[in-house]
């Protein structure tokens, strides 16, 4: 974890404050290592659409929602969706979260991979779904660290 965060920092000029493990996989010690390396959030947990605090032995992390159901790899390779079906899945996911978010915020994570969604036969479907989402009032496109900053500063974090 340290080597990965250091390598990203060297290439990007900024050290990440969060972590998404390969395949969202963890060991029993992953979260402890993340805290030791100064991470503030983890995206490996797929159990909610809202951030929440995880209190651990040596500190705290925020669990930032990750959506495996509309991950492009899952949709295209496992479920064998067409690009139009993928766009429909994304917009349906959004519609429910948007409706629920009228009462208290929700996070719609859009896991995409350039080698999957970035291909010519699929990119238009993603663009259409993204335009649909961003065409709604009060939608906030944000990075993980920005969401965590807001969450921790909002008073919503318990």
C-alpha cells in the first residue's frame, strides 16, 4: 500500500487520500495499513449508497460507496449487456438514488475502465448516461476526496 501510494504521488504530484483495492479485495489488515499510511477513505465496501465512518483500532476511515452493479466490467463482461442496456442500467440506478437523495444525499459511483467503456462502440452510451445524470438539478459531480471532505465537515458523519 505504501509503495503504491508513493508511486502515485511521484507520478501525479499528490498522494492519494483514499484507496480502492484491486477487485475491491482486502485482507484482514488492509484497513489498518490504510490508516497507517494516512488514508482517509476506502472504496472497497459495496454495502451502501451513503458514506459512513469506520472506527478501527488505530483510527478512522470513511467508507465511500462503490457500486459493483453498474461497474462496466460487470455489466459488459459478466451480464453481457449491450451499450444501450448499460446506459439504461446506469440511468435507472441514478433515478432511484436521485429520488432517495431528495431526503438525504446519495453517492452514485460510476466504475468505468478506459479499455471497456472508452472503446468506440461503448463511449456514446456512457456519454448519454452521464449527460442524463448531469441534466438533473442538484447533482454534484465530485471526486472521492471531495465527497469525504464534505461528509466529514457536514455534521452528517456520526
